[in-house]
C-alpha cells in the first residue's frame, strides 16, 4: 500500500467528528498523511533541518536523559521501565530539539498524552473533547514558540524550521505547529 492518504488518513478524515475536531484536523495535516506534491514540498523543507550535525548533537543530551531517568529506578532497586523511563524519552527529546524550556516539558507531555486519546479505539466524545482542548492549547503554545524563535533565533530545530526555505517557499504557521 502507498503512504500518504492511506488507511490511517481515511480513518481520520472519515470520522464524523473530523469537521469540528482540532486534533483530528491536525492529525490529517501531518506529513505522514499528506500526499504529493504537498508531502514532497514539506519533506524538502524539513529534511534540510534534520542534518547530521543536529542529530549528532543529541548524543550527549540523550545519554544524560537516559542516565537521569534510570538513576531513580536503580536507586529504588527497580521500577516500571515503561512509565518511569521509556514514556519520557520521546517528548523530552522533541522538546529539547525544538527549544522548549525545561519547565514546559511536563505540560508538553500532558498535551501529547491527551491528544493521543483521539487515536484510541472507540474514543468517546468526552475523550475527543479532551484531546481537542489539548490540541488547541498545544497549537497556541507552539505558535507562540515559533514566533519567539523568529524574533530571537536560537540553536534549536524550531528556529531552523522557522528559517527553512526552498526557492522562496517557507513553512506556514500551521505547518510549523
């Protein structure tokens, strides 16, 4: 099967709540669900940002994150490796890459957990409302972060994404978020 507007995207856009759901609409705009030529355009813009230099910069940081997460588990003589370790790594690393202040990492994780409710089988209307609320808060936060990076560039991926350009083409605010 082809990638792009495949089964996952069809499930998202065919959900009767799609028209009024911030989280479902955001999922439908993810690069993995977008067909060419939009997919090709987005890929061309963002692939320049994920250079070997940026990825290699993660090595020391990720080592420290792993050590910091494993230390309490080792000190306690054990623990839940999923909730106490593995669940924290993706959001922590993405927040670091994007230049999200450390104090906001927990909020970002809460938003992603709540938005994740929208893709659970049999998601209730109440869970969808919770996911939509989280999506709107997430969108506002990351739009403000992107605007701040335009005014105050830093050595992070969000700054690079705000500056990404290909033959005059740039990411829109919605695409940045």
